[in-house]
């Protein structure tokens, strides 16, 4: 109940590091602004970035900041809109029924939340507007930023594993004492053995032979480890040689059948595609986006419309639609066969243009997929080289089963890459055909227009 919750809150606030020196009466009689300040102090003790006097900011700023902190701490406010509005109002006004449960939850989970707040500083990603994120330099920096986040995750994971794996001080002292006892026992056994050996003849020469035998066995073990290391190095070199041979084979297959004329034709085709993308597709998309932005800005700048304004616009739309229908009917009644032919050619040209745009979009997506696959392939190769390069420093070398699994995945990626490349070549060829068809249709359209113009002149 509320009394038990208040007792727990007062008990925790009187401890370090808060030292509020409160009791049930004084805590229950706090002003709303004082209660909110205590809530802020508890949040600031978990995350020091919130250390401030809430009287220096507005109520909305305080609410937004506290809600953002609670979101990072994974505190769940009411999901129902009506209940959330009540929760928001209670938090802004410093209502006890709203603040007490939050305080109790924070105080109960304080150690866990401090760790979560620490991680949130580095793991909560920065939101970048889309128009800024499209900049190449910003995009490269954001990729590096995400790589650093992943590196931080791995380092923090290793640190936590090291902390959990480390033995407590008491256990270490016990182990040291046990080893000292074992050392004393071994010393006593050695003394007894020496006394027993001294009674035998030629004991000195026998001890020397035993020492030489022990040294030779240690030398043999060292040579065995070196042989094992050299075998591992040989296997790594053989795997790398096989991979390089495969790359050479792939490059030769890709270059097989290529001629100077074929390369020039391919470059010409790619140049046409790039020219189309730059001169037609991208400017059209930019113009469409600009028109949409202008329309949205115009809508945003106009005052809110009432029902009367909507009825007026609807009536105007009906009038314009009626006028358009009348014009279409007049055009159909006045049309002739030559206009139908020109309309047919224009329709075919429009279809070809749409197919061309669709092929360009599919080409763009295929190129992006190809770039992603190549980047992933390069990253996997770099990781494999790094793992193999670390074997001399005592690191664990990639196991044979893991390497086979990686090679299988790499072959799958290579198959996907070849399929995408084949699709891209087909799209390039299809785009060339569509471009040529569009040119032919335009020539036919010009010829039809000239025939129509000559026929009209003769009719006059």
C-alpha cells in the first residue's frame, strides 16, 4: 500500500548518497516542486547528466527530460492514451500518487539502472535528419560511429566476462595457502628422497643422468609444440594459396571472351544508362519531391479549413471535373484517325518510358545489393586474414570446421553475387533495347506528325 511504499522511500532517501534526513510526516508534506526535485535527484544519482535545479527549466522541459530518462531506464508508463495523459498531468504537477511509484521503482533498481544509464551514453544512437544523412561524408562518419558502437559492445562484454571470471580475494588467499602447504609437503618429500638416494652407490652420477633425462624430455615437448605450430602455419598458407588460386580462376573466367569491342560496347551502354539516370530519372524525382515539399509548405502555411471551406472546394472540384469531361467529349467527337494513330504512338512511347524507368530502378537496387555483398565479402576476408594473422601472438587460430563453414557461406555469397551480376547485365541489355525502341517510336511519331501537317496543308 501507499504507507509501506512511503516507508521504503524514506528509508532509502535517508541512506547514502542522498542523506535527505526525512520522516514519514515531512516526506508526505513536501511541496510538489520539492517532490519533483527529489525525483530528479534520484535520477541524477543514476545518470549524472540530469543533475540540475528544476526551477531553472519549464514544466514541459522537466517532463520531457524525466520521460526520456525513464524510457532509457525501461520504465513503462501507461500505454492507454487517457491514462497516459493522467500520468503526464500527475508528473508535471508533482502528484504523490504518480511520483511515489516512480521513486520506489528507481530506488529498488538503482544499481541495475546505473549500469543501464552508463551503457545508454554510448549505445543510444544519434538521430540524423534524412536530408543530412544523405551527405557522403556524414554517411561515412555514421558508419564509423556504428562500428565504434559495436566495438564498445564487444569490449564491454569482455570486461564483464573478465569481472565475472575473476576469483574473489578470499578464494585467492585460500589458493595461495593451499599452494604453500603443497610446497612444504613437496620439500619434505624431496628431502626424504635425497636421504634415501644418498645411501646408494654412484648416487651423484644417477642424479645427473636423471636431470639430463628431464631436460631432454622438456626439450622434446618444446620441439613437439613447435612442430604443431609449424603444421598450423602450413595449413594456413595452403588455405590462403587455395583462396588466391580461386580468385585468379574467377578473374580469368570473368575476362574470358572479352574483347576490346565488347568492353567498349559495355562501357557505352553503361554511359547511356548513367546519362539517363542523371539527365532524366534523378531530375524528375527531385522535381517531384520539390513539388511535394512546396505543396506541403503551402498547406502548412494556410489556416485551418472549416466545413464551409471544404464544401466550397468540393463544389469547385465538381465544376472543374465537369468541364474536363465536356472537353474530352468534344475532343472525341472532333477526333479523326490520324489523331488516333498519334495517340497510339504516344501511348506506346509512354509505356516504353515507364518500362525504362522501372528497369533503371531495378538496376539501381541491383547495384546497391551488389555493393553490399562486395562490402560484406571484403569484411569477411579482412576478418579471416586478421584471425589467421594473430596465430603467432598466442591467439586461437580459426578451426578447420569453422573455416569450412565460412567457405560454404562465402560460396553462397559468391553464387548470389553472380546471380545479381547476371541480372544486372540483363537489365542493362533490356534498358538498351528499350532505349532503342523509344528512339524508333519517337522517329515514327515525328514522321506521323509531318504526314499529318502535310495532309492539313493540302486540305487547306
